[in-house]
C-alpha cells in the first residue's frame, strides 16, 4: 500500500486534469456553458470536490469545514443538498448561468440542467 494517500490522490488528480484537457467539450454548441462564468463555476465545483475528498483523507469523515477557505467567483454560491457520514451533495450555481447547476458528491462533479 502506498504510504502517503494524500500525495497519491494529488498525483492522480494532476494526471486526470491533464487528460481532461484533451477531451472535447460537450457544451461546444452552447455559448452560455462556454462563458467565463460557467467555466469559473465548474472549476470552483471541481476544487470543492477535491477539498472534500482531501478532508476525508485527513480526518476520516466528510466535513464542510474543508470548504471554509473556498473562494467563490462573483455571483456563484453553493448549497448543501444532502449530508451524512457516508456522503454529501452540493450544488454550485451562478447568477450568470441560469438553468444549470454543478452537482458535487463523492462520485465527482456533474453538470445538471435545472427545470
């Protein structure tokens, strides 16, 4: 077993980030989803996911304390949808990107179309 799980997680995150840069964008036809605000909200959601997972590695449980120093772009907010000892779900929304949210859970980040 690897001796430093935080270092292993960070190395994997860097590798995944580099690979994701090569993937085509699914939102290529939607200028709203390619806007600076949408990309900033998605990036913030990714950062929140990684902070929550690192918090789990450090403390042995999920805690929103991991998000205390999370810097939110202007107009972006997060809402706690579900939280228990086994997991969590956060929604990140932006005033400038109506109709969409980014869901953050232990399984990762995904974009949702709101109704």
